[in-house]
C-alpha cells in the first residue's frame, strides 16, 4: 500500500459532514486526523461531521483559527486545532498534542504547517472539485495506523 491514496467526492457540506460522521464511528482517543486544503475546501465542515459522529452538537463547532484549540464534549470527545495563524513550520510543542490525544481524537486544520508524522495521522486533503463538490483524498495511508485506515475505508464505502 506504499504511497496509496483513497479519494471520494462529496456533494459539498452535507456530504462532507456525513463522510466525517461515518469516520467518527471508528475513532478513539489517540487518533489524529490531519486536514489540509485551500480556504473554503471544507476542513471545518469535516470537523463538524466528526463532532456529530462522536455525539457532539455540531452547531458548536467553529474554526479555531484565532484561538488555535477548541474542545468539544465533556469529557472531551474531540479536540480541534487550527495551525493557520502559526504558519508554515509551526512549532506545536506548547499545544501538548500527546496530552490531547490521551483524552480524545484530535482533528488538525492546516496540518501541513507542522510535522505531525510522529503521531501517525490519517492525512486528508480537501479540494474544491466544482460548484459545491468537494474531493477528499486520504494520503500516505501506509503512515497511518491500520485501524484508522480501515475506518476511513468503511466511511468512504458508505458514500
């Protein structure tokens, strides 16, 4: 599966949220979802779907661009980070990713700005594929835990 990728096209926000909710069914603490893509590609919509799939009211999900970190649910059911304001080469040591992952899955927007490889994330690239369409591609699947890749495959199979 070296270099393997698996992509799906959704019908915009509703399909992106539904795909993420299906993925959430397979998530557990320690799982890291790394999201990249241009502005407006649907990264925050994907996190809303994850939250909904984890039993959190999706209406509370907002992009944490200015605060860097949101916690959804009590006890935490999902951590949501956004590295946009930190920029390329972001130092994330102060975010205590290890500690966050102990309590809940973590979704990171603009994940490409930091080296997350030590945490073996499921890397997703979101692209605008048309008027409302979004293409979501899992990349570097050989780097992610097999259980997390299997959860992604199950989520995609439901589209």
